[in-house]
């Protein structure tokens, strides 16, 4: 399993603290595993909660009409890359 | 097991629904309503799961063993509202005598320009509310809906009224509630039904008709995250061409304390369930959850 980049680790920690994922260690998250459904098993309520946290932390909004959503939500790595591109802080 | 309703009632009513819509629009409401009697009788005799579900529910709400005539009346009430849905979607609202209670709450909320959540149920016909809101009042209303396992109903509804079809937010994938948030920020009302648990829903156990019952936690969680008011919305069929719509303020804002999240969630979900029970008792034959509602009871 690939090691996490600093931003991936930061986003992993944000996910864990925002969603109260007990027993999940940031360093152990597979950056290429799915976040929703399989993998971490997040649902649409988690997605909204996470989107709110991302907008507070990184200063931009995830949008429902982004045609890249399937890719953005696919994994920790993809989400982190998207944050890297869009962050305003 | 909890997927049971997904396939059964929709499949069971799917064929009948097509028939009812087709006949209803072509033959008119009077003839359509007469035809509901043999159609309902057919379902009473052949559809074991809705029949069993109806009996179980009526036994609980009436407090005695229901007879076939009660179950027939229950299924007929459902069929009548399905037929009326065809007229409503076709824009024929003038056929109906619709009384609205608490409408000022919604008018005031809309005037404020802020969005809100309309929390409904499968008690009665939410479609009445939707059609009136969207086509007559031009309220910005979006409805969260499971459309994937609801295809027959959705297809007919879309064909009858594309304007209504455009107001659906399909429950599908992580962006579902992002869409709900964006709509709310534009000042929309978000309609959602709080009385059915679907496969992966987070659940709360609430007291309902004297029994521990599972309810989805989603609507209250959504309201808490979006920090918006929640209004209870029920549209009950009162027989003939009469409908009554009820609005109540359930919460101005729902705050889930981080340390007491579960307890707060429980409190608000139970508040909804208590009001639901009140309306269920006022119109028991409007209960349109024809599946084994208490399947995993006893916790």
C-alpha cells in the first residue's frame, strides 16, 4: 500500500475527526480505496458533513453538479488532489 | 430483509398503477373509482404481503382483529389516492376539495427567502402537496426520492407531468445531499419522507403505536447539518374528493450536541414519530406502507 502524502494524511485526519470514525487510523487508510459504499463505507450524510468540513478548512465548496464527482469521491487520493487544485486556504 | 418493501409493494402495485392511471384518465374519475372496487378486490385476494401488512397495521392501530372489510377499505383508500395522483399530475386540481391547515407557516417561511425541510410520510398522499406547491403556488420545492426502485411510478409521473419530474432530487451517490444543500441555499423547500427505512439508512428506534420501531435518522441529520427549520407536512385523504393538508413547525433549528448526539437525534426523531402517530390515528386507512413494517422489532 502506498504511503500517504502530507495533504492526504491531513485530509484523512479531517475525515476521521469530522465523521467520528472510531478505530480508524489515518495512516492506515488506503489512498486508492473507495471512500463511499465500499472501503471506508461512507454514505451521503457523511458526504455532506465532509463537504461542510472541507469548505470550512480549505475555503471552497464541493458541488453536486461537478461532472468530475465520480472521480473526486472515488478515493482519498482523488479527493486530496481535488482539494489541492481548488483550495483557497 | 429491510430491502423487502423496495421490491414488493412497488412491483405489486406497478401493474395496477399503470392500469389505474390509464383507465382513470380515459374514463374519468367516476368510472375510474368504480373500477377500483374490482381491482382492489383482486389485490385483496391475490396479494398476500400487502394484505398481511394491512392486517398487522390495522390490528395495532384499531386495537382489535381487523376483518376483510377493514383490509379492503385500507387497500381501496390506497387505490383511490393512486387514481387521484393521475389527475393531480395531469393538472386537474380543481376536481378536489383541498383544505390547508397551517399554510401561513409555509407562506411566512417562503417570504423570508430561507429554505426549509418539509418532513412528510407515506401516510396519505404527499403528491397532493407536491403538485399544489409546484404547479399552483410555484413554490420552489424539491423532493428527495428513491427513484431507482420506483421506476414504474416514476415513469408514469414523468409522462404525466414533466414540471413535477424536474423537482426530484434522486437519492443516489454521495452528491445527493450536496444537491439538497445547494437547493436549500437557493431558498428551496426540501421535501423528504421520514417513515421508511431503506437498506443502508442510519436508524433510530422510536416508540410508534406502542411498539419499538425503526425510523431513518437521515431527515433530522440533514436538518441539523443545514441548520434550517423543519416543518411537518401531511396530506390526508378524507374520502370523496376531499383532502386535508397539515403543516406544523417541528423545529426552528436542530442542534446536535457533540457529546449528546445520539440522545438529541433520538429526541427529534421521536418528536416526528409522535406527530406521525397522531395523524395515523386520525386517518388510519391512509397508512400506505404495505410491507412488514415491524420486521425487526424487539431491540
